[in-house]
C-alpha cells in the first residue's frame, strides 16, 4: 500500500513537471538555471514550508554567493517561478507594471482579506460573497480610483497636519506607559506599544475611530493565515479542516469595514479635513467596495510603520556608536514640552532619516514580493518569460547582497545614506527604488512612503531623546514572524529608563 502511495505521489510530481516544462523560463536557448539548494523532484517545496525567516536567510545566502544572477525556483506545486536580484531587472518590472501584475496566483490567496466582499448573514452564519479587489489586488480603473483617493489623503499638507495634531497626544500616552514601566522596574514590549500607537493614529486619521483590540487581533490573525497560503501548496485543504479561527477573524474585519463606512456616509465631511473613507466614498459609489478598500489600507498604514520603528530600535540597541551619533544629532534640535518631554523641532534631520532608512533596508516591511506575467516578455538580462510566470524578489536578500550594497551590506550603517560637505554638514542621499525596493517602485510606488518616513522619524526621535532601552533577551538574532508584513517574532521586550 505504501509503495502505491509513493508511486502515485511521484507520478503526480512528474505530471506537474512535464505540464509546466513548456512554460519554463529560458535564457540563451536553454532552461533557466535552478536556484542553489533545489532538491530532485520537489525542488524548493520543502524550503517553502519551513519558517519564513529560514527561507529569507537562504535567499540572502544565494544572492550573496551568486551576485545578480536570475534563477528558477522550482516546485511541482507552483507555476513557473523565478527569483531576480539585479536592480536593472527590477527596474524593468517596476516600469512595465502592467505586464508584471498581481495575477491569479496572488489574488486567489489574497481575496479573503484584501478582495472586495459583501458580508451576508445566512441562518445566523456569515457568508462572504466576493465582488472585486482592494488596492493591493486591484488593477485598471478600480485601482486608479483607490490610488487617487489615497494620494489625496496622504498629501504633504495632510501628513503635516496628522504629524502636528493627531500624533503628539498619542505620543504623550506612549510616554506615560513607558513611565509606568520605568517606575515599577518592569518590562514592556516596544512592538506592542508601537503597534497600539499606529492603530490609534491610523484609525483616527483614516476612519475617524480607534480600532478595538479585538479588531487588531483579528486583522493580525487573518494576515498570518493569508501569508501562509503562499508557502503551503495544500492551504485550501488545511483551511477547510482547521480554518475556523480564520473565518471568525475575517468576519470581524469585514464587519469593522462596513461599520465605519456606514458611519462616514451618514455624516458630512469637513472640506480640507476629509478622512480616507470620505475620499473613497467620493470616487467609489458602492459602499461594500469602499468598506474593503478602507480595511486594505490598514496593513500598509499601521503594520509596516510600527514594525519599521521596532526594527529601528532593535538595530540601535545593537549599535551603541550609531545611537550615540543619533543622540548627538538630535539634542541640539530638541525642546522641552510642558510635560517635560523632549521633542525635536525638525522632523527632517538627515541622520535620523538615514538610521530609519538603514533599518528598513535590512528589515524591509515586506521582505518577499511576487508578481505574475500577463504576457511573454524578456528581462534585461535575457531571461525569456511566458505568461503566468511568477516573478519573485526578496528585498531582505537584496539588502545583504554585496553586489548591490558593497562588502559591508550586512552591517547597520546609516552613514551609507549621507553625503558630507566640506563643513561636515550631512545631506540625506536616497537610493533608487530598484536598489532599495522597500516602498516598491514605478507607477505603483507606495503612496504612504512620505507618511511612514515622517511619522517613523518623529516617533523614533521622541523615544531616543527620552528613553534608554535595555533589551531583555540579548542572545541571538531576532527573526521575522509569520505575516504578510515583517513583525518581530516574540516582540521587543525592554526595560525602559528615562534618559537624563
């Protein structure tokens, strides 16, 4: 019996390999080389099923050893898939974004959380009826409508208003939480503190409401389940058997979306102070579509910025010299508020921008990204791709590639972002999106880039000026958790001490 099962399994693998062979990526008249570490028959399947940080570390090793070479990532359970690491190829992908779209493979795994759905109550149970796609899944006119609303919402004037009006009271609350832990000699999880801060901040500016703790937990759980679909070829079966908690989490997220949209549609917006919902309702007539579009922004608006700040504080805790240089840069620009809190008078200081960018380089908010070809095309390095090919790049791995970032690519070094004049004045020098794909690039570049940088640097400056953090567990490296974004597994537990 066991022999029959094994032979059947191998037959299925062989059929899948033969089926996809004609669609395989090619270069110089031959099938593209497989990425190092591929196993016979199953290819990269075993690596895809292991914890994500192990896959990321493996891809970083491959790119460090092989330079900018493009490889096939083989698996009988996946469409033809390639890994790119050359910024020239990535620039082509960004520029030709209509060719490299979020195709069936991506959308089929993301639709529950980021697709458009209508919640219907049937015999007391929730049923989701899929209608379309949120901005992370969308294309065409629907994508343009959502993007225009987001661009207006995240204008320079609005980001400045959010930073000056909405954020400071939330930062004061954060200082009080840290002060309580300091007073009793306790510990506190900085990642939780920052996620809570950004949940309130983004909820207020985007939805005019503070998301509940239950909603935040539900969104995090749904995000983790959704992420696992990209690595588990048997996800449909697994969720059918064990996905009750996912279905409950999705229902909570959908109900929140409909609740806030109903509230927004029933009140008049204030000109010049519109929420994200107000702007979406102006452009999209269907409230169900707006509800899902609005919750789609939560992952980009809340998770990524909070996680970027967490990783920044972690990198600073491991680099006393960098922390000292940052303090030296911030202190001349600090003023004291009525509560005794130090606050910087300039949120665009070069060194803190460099430290934040460097932490994001090493710990990108989305460490692994994929697209799907909609037509035959040829990459700048000569790789020929057929329609339906999955194109993968790993910002996490590219950040550690000596071919992209020189021999010290793995070091936390904010100075790589700075240019100094003869008087020693530092100017922040951005890198191209194809070298630093943290915020994507091309026409689909992240519209929240400016807000993430302004808010991230503002909160980091407050924390660094006012607090010294002793990381409780200093042993070993921190790893990325299982999610669509890049949370720190286990959080960042510290003992805060007020800085004198």
